[in-house]
């Protein structure tokens, strides 16, 4: 089922929490919505689910209006499945009864058969007669997901579904969830605060900042060409650095960056300040008659990095692999932006 949002805005009293959200998803695509706390992520999901009235704009499923300011059918009248952070399993029902809860249109034999198949699909058949409070967080999450999928919804809405699960298990759960959603061709919208999770789950990502859409695209597009500092720092892994335009150079506290290296340059006006986004791997580091002292050295699992500060600015740089052991705090190094690419923000 395709989904289209047209100019959706929302207020709580005098406080505007969403402003002009527009996007479209093809059937079977997975969208992740990411943003800082209070950016409006969960509110947007609740509007799509029918848990909040749509105050302004339109929501379309397969090209037909599902909701607008004059109509707002409740969740049970929408072809959606819902999974929230707390899983919302019924504590007084067994696992099997939870999974079969939404299958009232089936006769008992068919319902039991579907429940057995769903539990087997996630390897939890032996938990059928257990109650939710006896399950681990990961088991509860699996049960909540298959309960939602058992009704064969055309749209799945997920609100921080893996947040309460430990990191190693979280990776496995989201891989399993993505495969099941893709296999069932269920169009999915998922809210998360975790950039890694968004990159791993999504076909497309919507980034919100203060209730406004600041970037929408594929994970690669956001990683390769971020157009907002939040996207650059959280998804693309860029560091922020201030500079001043001076002819064909950007003057920074760590040296000059060639203007030609900017991916989305602003208007070239001498003396204008510009905010840059840089990858650690794009900054050259060399020893000998160095100018900048390394203040800290850390190993991140892939390489050694050094922290350098200058004039109230700082950079974390990758240290040369052939000099890792010799580059200790206090070592003076030179930095080079000759081959660096940078993103500029207005």
C-alpha cells in the first residue's frame, strides 16, 4: 500500500509540533523517522495511526484520502498494525492468546493454525502457554511484532520497538523484523532515535528538527550529502567546523580548506562565516615540526584517533596506521585538507 502525506501540521495548544510534513512511500517500502527528542516523531506516527486527529493536511493510502481535518477514522478502521516501545501485550492473556487476539474473523481451527505458524516463524513455539511477564524483552518484542503481522496489515507503524532491548539482541531483532516486513511487502513507518538503527532498517529516512522536515531520502543519500547539521553529525558521522570565506579558501582554526572541496557551497562572499562538516578520514595527519598538539588518543575498534583543539574548536582525526604507537598525547602534528571533501551549511 502506498502512503502519501500532504502538508501535515499539528499543534498542542499554542505549541506547533509539526510543520508542513509531505512525503510519499511506495508499497512495501520501509521509512524511518529520526530526530532529536521533542522533534515530533511520535506525534506524526500517532496521526498516521489515527491516535491523534489530523488538524491540517491530508493522509492518503493508495491515492485515496484516509484522513483529513474533516475525517479521522480510528486505528481499527485503518489497515494498520501498531507496535510500541512497551510492546502493549495483554498481561492476562497467554502468548498464544495475544498472537490470536486480532484474528476474530477466523474460525477457531484456522486461528489456532495461524498462531502456531506465527510462533514457529520466530522460533517461540514453546512459549505459547506462557504469560508476557515471564518473557524477556526480546521475546516480548517478537511476540508484539508477529501479533501485529498476524492480521496481515498493509501498513505497519513501529514506535521505538527495540529501545528496551540490549544492543547485541537489538541488531538481530531489527534484521529479523526487516526481513519479515520485506517478505510480507508491508509498507512500514518506524520511529527511532538511533541513527544506526535507521540506517540498518530503512529504505528511506525522514529527519525532523523542531517539527520541520530537514531532509528526506535514502540512507546513502543522507550519508553522502547531508544538508543539515543534525543529519551530518548523527547519520553521516561528520564533525562540525566553523570557517570564513577568503577567496578560494575557507579559513579555519586548523588551516585552510580549498573552496573546490565543498560539496554544496554557499554563495562565495569574502568574510562570510560558513559551517563545515568534515569526515575524520578526510583529514591528513603528519608529524615533524607539527603545529597542533594531540590532546587525547583513543581506539574505536577500527583505528586510532586523536583529539586536537585550537581556538575553541576541536577535531577528531584518524592517526596514520604506521605511527599509531608513537602518536601520544602531547605529540605535535600537522593537518592537511588538500584531499578533503566537506559539506557546507548556510
